[in-house]
């Protein structure tokens, strides 16, 4: 596509929030032409979300502050245009789709903008029908938005901004709350919509490899409020910038680099299918020969055991059926499965928020079902997926120390433990900040810190990497992994993030439609097509690389990749 008509034009643009003493954005020069598809990436705090707010008019009309330079959308200077006119040019699909719903039904929600514009009802119905069909939600118009799956909610949010026939669609971390398969479908939907409508698409996202499931024109890389790279995907992936800036590159590229394969833009590294198999395969085969496989994890005593666990919210349709597995003391375990598989329900049962219809839960051999939430929380810590559901104080230090206050911890001991965990979680420099000034990912770390400070024996994390960039989630996971190694803290992670499971856990239990369908090693789970399909996972690019290129057993290849990753992380820890 020939892009030559600027829709978005930033020149020497800067922005400083009213509550901050320094600018968040510096010297932004950005051009996005009509019909382009642009991905904006960068670590947490890089300014990409702030830039998104400048694109859709939230800055300066909702978030106050001082502006320098020029920002034009559709030829209009944003500061002089107004929020409503800008919303008719740039439509935003939020990270948390629940925050975007205003109607009692899908149809009402999609029609909301049309009602505000006083569109006649007959015309409104036609537009809603046409737009809902475009996102494949025309069969759900009478359903309540909150009854939908994560992927369906996202489609409704997309339809709600498309009814205005906006020029640009802005997606703020569209994959954050979706399982891997649904995330892949979301990227395919965005690509399909862009091709069919010719609209400009801007995606702000951490998960680079997942977004590159479909091509993008450019990738804008941000750091500390500045654009450090604005280039074609192949140019960026062949450079060292991703590693330097703490962005997770596609797994297949990491494997090629482990095998000392030189990658250039001409190799077209943004797609595995474009790479020259004959050129790179010998080096990969050599790497496999000299790389050890993972040792079999030693058997350990069980700390948490579930047997025949069954639960139903309405007393009729079981959400969980006869779930049984044991978490071993000191292990790091993944619980995988699609949205609605029962993963979060399982966590609630363990913590005592809800009680099972049948079965048993034991912790250190004791029956947990007889113990209240308050007693369970002394040994088992739980970190929710959405940090905003846990936070109850305005300042970081108050929030992290709240649990210790409830337990009557002496002030000196409280301060020591709070400082220690804030440093470990990378939050100490912000210790006196208001929580509202933090990004979503930083809030996530606050909630993890508030549980770790209580020194639990078992830590359950619900989607620990949601909203986290690769650098920060690596810092947290390296900390948790180190804690696991030094103190024997048992960690159970309920997650959609297949990269996380691959890197940090040896074993996974997989749920589908309320049933336990697999309890095995990570490498085996990620190479079992039936499990992948039933659990809405997706074949990793390592699986595709091994199978498509004839590198032997995909399970063996992934095992060796995991072993290499662990070796590198261990060496990095030793050198710190």
C-alpha cells in the first residue's frame, strides 16, 4: 500500500502532567499516514500509553498538563480541537474492555455513540447490524456484554468505536487479558478489519511476537518518553535494540541467536516463514548436539493437594469437575487454559473465597475447607489479575505495609520489611508516590509486593504478567525464581502467557471446560496438539521451527531451548 497522506503529525511535541515535575514525553516527531498499520512498543514507563492519550484527545482534555510543540490529527491541532471532535477521528479500544461498556446489551453498547449523535433509530439499527456483522457479533446483539468471553468483549468494544466511521483505530494493549488462541484471533480480526476498511491502525502492545502474527508497516520503539526507533519490522528485529531496551523478541529468533546465526534485514526475520531454512538449519542442528536437555525434576512432598474438586456457581452447571492434582513443595507450577476454563475459580476455592460442592483441599496435610480466609492467608498469598481490585490505599508505602499493620507488626520491623520488598520489586524509588500516578504494570508490582511482605509459603499469582513489559516481568520473575531457590517458596501461576510458563516453570496443569486435561512437563504440554487446541493455547514458534525445519522431536528441541534459557539466567544471576 502506498502511504503518502499524513493523518497523524507530531513535531517536537512534549507533554508534562500537571502532577509531575518533569515531562513524560520529549521531542516526539511522528508521522502516521492514512491506511498505515503501526505498532508502538516500549518498556513500562516509556511513555507509550501517554502518547496514546495524546492521539485520542484524553491529553490535554482529560489529563491536564503543559504541551510543547505541535500535535495534529487529521490536520487539526489537538489542543485546539476538543475531545469530542478527536473521538470522531480516533476510536480507542481499551485494555480493560469492561471499563468501556455502557449498555445493558451488545446492541445498546454498540449504538451508544450513535445515540449521542441523535442518529434516527431506523438508520441506527442498520449501522449497528452492519458493524456488528463486520466483527462477527451480529448473533449476540441481545446478550449482556458482561456475559461474553474476553475475545467477544473486545469485538463489541471495537464495533462501538467503528460505528462513528473513525479514520483511525487505536488499540491499547489488546492482548493483555486474552488467552493465546483468542489473542491470535484478535490480531487476525484487527488485520482483517484494516484490510477491508483501509483504516489507519495503531497498536500499543508488549507482546511483539504475537502482534507480528500479522504484518505491520512500522514499529515505533519508545524509551523514557522518547522515540528511539521508528522503522520497518525487519530492520528492528535484525538490530540489537530489542535486547538493549528490554523487549522480548520472537522465540524463534532467540533460538537462532543461540545457534550463532547472523540475522540481517534481508533475511526478513519478522516472519518465520520468510527465513532461509537451508541456510540456518545446519547451525541449529549443531546447537542441539552441544546443548544439554533439562534434567528430570526431583520428586518432592506435596504442599497443596486437590482431590475430586467440583464447583458450580448456579448449582446446575459445573465450572470445575473432579479436579485433582498436587503442588509439590518448592516447585514453580503453571495453571494454563483458555478464558472461562475455571482457572480463576480454582484460585478462589483454594483461598476460601468460595466453597466447593465436592472434593477436598489439603495444605501441609491439613484440611483447608475447615479454615477461614483469614487463616489460609497466613500461609497462602494470592495476587489478583487486576491490581485495581486489590489496592485500598493512596500511597505505595501504605499499601505494601497494610497487611503487616493488620497483623500488629512492630513499626521498625514493618518499615524494614516494606523497604526490603520494595527494593526487590523495583519500587523503592517510587515508595512515596501516589498509586494513581503508576502505570498498570507498576500497580501490579505493588500488589505482588503487598503479598510478598507477608512471607507466605505458597504464592498464587493470577496472570502475573498482564500489563507487564518483558523487562519488568523478568525482574519480578527473576526475583520470584530467586526466592523460590533460596527459601523454597512454592509458586503457582495462573497464566495465559506461554512465554512465562516456558521460561519459569517445569510443569503445567491444563484446564479446559472445567476439566483437567493434562498434568505434565512444559515441553510436553506445548507439543501436544490436542491439548493446545482444547485449551486455546497456540503452537509456539519453537514448535513450528522444530517441526517445519525437521529438527527432530519438537519436545526435545523445546527442552533444550528451556535448558539454555535457564543456564543463561543462572549465569546472569551469578554475575550480578
